[in-house]
C-alpha cells in the first residue's frame, strides 16, 4: 500500500489546499479531491497543479464536481446529483496519495453523513490544518475530539499563519497531538516560495512513514 494522507481543516479557507500542494510536491505524490463544490473559479485540483507543480497525470479526477460553492450536500441537491459516501473509496496509486476534504470534519456530504464519517471508514492518517490566530485553540481541540470519538487516525497538526508559539504548544499538550510545523502566510504565493517555505518550516522526512 502506498503512502496516503487525508488533509482536513478546522474550518474552510484556512489554507489546507496550499498545504496539500506543498506536501504533494515534497512527497512526489498524486492528489485527489473527492468532492469539488464550485466550478466558476480555479478549482482545488487546478491550484494543486499550479502551486505544487504536480503533473496533470498525477491529479486524479474528482468523484463529484458540483457547480455551487456551498456545502456538498446542498450543492448536490441544487445540481440534482446524488452523493453516495458509502461508495467513496480512495483510488489505488503506485505513488504517495494526498486526499483533501472540503471545509472541516463535520461538513455534510449528505443529510446523514459527514466527511468525518468517511474518514473513519477509510482509516487513513489525517493531517489537521489549523490557523494560528485567535480562536484556533478551541476549533483545533474540538476537531481532534471529533476525530478521536470516531476513531479517525490523527497523524498531526499543521499550522498555517504567523508565529504564535504558546498557541501551538498548548494545542500539542492539551490535544496530545504531534505538531508537524507551521506554514507562514506567503506574499507572493508562488510555487517557488511555497516549496522554500515548506522545506524551511517542516521536516519532509517526518511524512515518509504515514503511521498515525
């Protein structure tokens, strides 16, 4: 079985796609976004290809592409598409695989199932992306509790934002979780600056085992 990670976040818009691009680049991985909600702007798969320099052949097509940029359950209803989470299985690859969820863990795929429910079934190590700014302690610890209640394997937390050492420390201690590093906000955000920042702030070898 090839190396696999699920990337999720404490919320939407925190930078997990940017982190996914950096990690896919570092590992030479394939990338899969199971559900894409919103097609009018650059999709997450397109961002990964651009920022991670990931070849198109290593971008695995989404299981569902939905037009409206809202929660997948509602977007599917608007598009008259039936999502079937129980049939959603990770693709097999010969390369490492990065799988990115949508929003946070309790974002609903249907009116009965969330992404956390799917992650629990998969049993693939999850990397939780979290802001470093105000409010992140509560959001991150709650997200960790959700995963542990569902017995989702937690690989660690990746922070995104400015340096808040005590915030990172208390989340690591109270959440009893591995802190993988912190990706700073980048301006400009390019493939080159992202690769450099990831190598500076993370140890790529810490992702090579994939054991939660």
